[in-house]
C-alpha cells in the first residue's frame, strides 16, 4: 500500500479544499507494480472507512500524462464506471458503512492507444451535492496513487550469445550469415532490414583472451559489404575494413587470436561509402572479450540475467515501417538521426530484472546521435569500463555521454528497488549546446530528455554482489615515451559536390561527399595517409575546427586520453578507448603503442564514427611497417 498524502500542490489548480472534516477516510491503491505495460491489467482499489455520518459524494479522478482530468462515474460503489471529462461524483449520496473496499476501475488489458507516461489517481469524499472544484465541505482528505504506463509490451530482447565450435586446430569457429530480413519495429508494420543469423543485428560473440577464432562470414544480402571488428587488436588483413570486401554469395574467413583485455567491443559493416546504410539496416553486433583478471572480479557476469547487453540505436521510421536513410536537410549534416529509439532492436523496451546489482554493457550503435545517459530518478550509477577495458575503480556518476561507436559498462544497484521501475533516458539538452553549436543543425530530440528503455525491478535477486571498490590496474602510457605527435585536424567545408554549393543546394544535406575532412583530405582508398613503425608509441593530437562534435576512431589499437584542451580526462575516460568524442574547438591528445602487427600492404582506418561523415570521406588510412 502506498503512503497516502494530501496533494495540495498538484491538485490545487483543480480543487480548493477548505476544511477536511475527516469523518470519511479513503485510501487508494493501484494494484501491482508501479509500471504497467500495454496488455497488462489495471486494478484501482478504493478503501472507505467512516467514523460518523453524514452521507457523502465520493469522487475518483484520473489525471493522464497530458494533463487531462477524467472522472469515474458509476451507479454503485465498485461497479464498472464510465470515464467523464467533466467533474462528476464516482457515486453520489453514499451511506456510511464502517468499512468497505473494492475495485473502482478494473481493466483486464490496458490498451495501446493511451499515451505513455504517469497516470495519477485521486479520491475524495465531499458533502452530498457539493461542487468538488470549490467545495468548503470536504469530508475526507484528498488521497492519491499513481502508475506509469508504457504503450508497448516490448521486453528487452537479449541477442543470443555464441562462443563458437572448437575445430581440430583448436580454433573457435563461428558461422555468420549476413542476410536480408523483415522486422516489426512499429506496431502492425514491417521494415526491410539486414541481420546476422537473424532479421536485425547479430549474435553476441564471446571469446577470451588467448582464444583463437575463425569466422565463416557468408554474404547473403545481395550486395557487397564487409564485417569490421571494432576495437579488436588484430592484423589489418583480418580487420574487415573497406579493403576486405565480401562479394555477394561469397564467404570471407578471417582468423585471429584474441590479444587484448576484457572489454565490450562490437562488429559492424564497414563498406567504403555504404557503412551508414548497412549498419542502419542492421549489420552490427556485440563482441565481448573476457580475460583471467576480469573473471576473478565480483561483477555480474550472467549474460542476459544480470549482465545485460544494451545496443542503443535511433531510427527514422515512416508510418508504413519504411526505414529511409536518405539525407535531406541541414539537420542531416550531423548525420542520420531518427525519432524512434531501438534497444537491441526493440522500440523503447522494458528490461525485467531482479533487485540486485546488475551490469549494463552500453553500446552507442547509432549512426550519428550522441546520448547523455541518465535515469529519470537522477540516481547514481557506476561506470566500470570504457570501450577498451575495465577502469581502475567504479566511477559514481549520474550522466554518461557516449558518442557513436563508444561503449561503456555500468553497474546499477537495484538492491533496494524491488517493485520500482527505472527509466533510462538521454538528457540530450544538457550536452547539445557543446556538441552541435549551430542551432539549425539540431533535431527535435537534441534539446530534450527522452526515454530509451525502462527497467522493471521484481523480487530480490540472489547474485549477492555489491559495488566493488577496486577493479584492475591499468598500465599508464607516458607522453615522454612517444616518438612523435601526429596532428589530425577535423574540418567542415562546403564540400566538393555537396553542401551549399552543390548537391541539394539550399542548405540541404544532399551529397555530403568531401564536406568533412581530416587534415584537409578526403578518404582515398589508394592513398596511405600515415606510416607508423611497429613498436612505436605515438601521440595523436586530434583537433576539431568544425562546429559540431566528431567521434574519432582508430582501428587496431586501444589508446589512452592524455588530455582534452590540456585538461586531464574524467575518471570515466581514464582507461582504454578506441573512439573519442572531440568537441568543437577542442584538441584531444591520445597516446597509443602500435604492437604485434605490421603489414605495409594492408592499411588500417582512422575515421569519424558518425557513419555518414565516414562515408562522405572523413576517414584516412595508416599502415604499420616493420
Ligand atoms: Cu564526423
């Protein structure tokens, strides 16, 4: 039973109580969990106790998320009511009985056409015939309960986890089929998609440091594509970038050993000029690496139970289900962003979990949108890993900014939250002034807070875990060990074919080819931009001279941030990373060591991880030579 309280502040705009005589004592209870989903039951219980007469009018009203007040009206107490937009007693002239209770509203299935949000329920007893809006004769206090409604019944899908089948050579063998699919994102519609061993996205690949893996990647999407292993430290020939094209109908068989720390990585299409379209359609999946040290830590590790993959993607979906990735206007220069939030491929879903410490592995798998994660109750959570591995210790935060391509792992302490629900949101308005300086390049969500998913906490769990105080020791790369500092200047121009001068004209996005550059150059598959000696430690100084933020990704290696405009990185960024967001007017210096793999003939990529920018040429190539 909820604690009842007088809602003077909230309801004072509707109701003006003067003297509560408290002869009548009401209590309200919305039965069950605070969060109700489409198709679930709603049962609003009213309990009435009376200490003395007179008769009363009982009012019960529901306030919907859009602020409308609806009054329940029934012939008798606990009979099925009508809902009226105008003030009316639920039941008039009720004769006092010592105590009675029952349902005032009982629905077997909540309909989908109700708006999502908080529903507030109120009850009150007044003198018979009193006008509830200006009564001076309340016979009870105003009582209140609430529930939160989500107008879908999507549970968070958990991508299947695969560990491969060991062959005679001791390799773990993975069969991946890139295929066309159809998927229902919006109710009653179908969307044409690409997927990996499924309709949309792919399985979570799970391997440990020291494992040797062989992938058999069969391309059935009907056109060329690639699969790149984002964040993996592997030979350039196995990297799956633009040079490792998989022809339609053929099978690419990369193999490599896992030679890096435990981390949440991912894989996705990386075809020259078509990365955005292919990832948007669904060619992506998670790639989780474990190691002996991380296996020893007291962290949630039960995949899909207390260790939850969370792939966040926004999508622009038309009412008929079509996912259109055509760039049309000034806003689209930021990259393709959509109004719908898909988490693991489901529209703003709900994770059902237990009241215990859980781990979320967050991947910003969007083409262009930057998220500023937080919870609606503003609670703290604990970042335990950046993209390339665990941090030294959990970092308590209530906001986490992740740009496209970046990952983070967080712990959520739900031990006291049985029966509650959490809403994971993006507090985008808090960061957009720094990430998109030009107001007319912002989309409607950029200056808002919006829901990504909810978490419904059930019974107390039994994983017995706490928030640890320490995690791992990170080897710090030292600036004085670097043989050089390589500058990378990110710029936005008018572009060769696109932008103001050509393409769409009139400030459209149109063809953005050449609009965004690195060191004044646009990607050329035949040009090697940087040559690096195997074993060298280098500083890369990435400067953003454009008016929007660009996430900079380097293949092959994990780096550490030395500084942002001379300032040491935040604790959550003081670990291994392969993608870093660089704000306008910011220079980020990162340091890394190029180890293990040299191949003068096969380049690795570095690029902006806004996929539309990458496709438009904001990418370069480096080789590591012996
Ligand atoms: Cu960019």
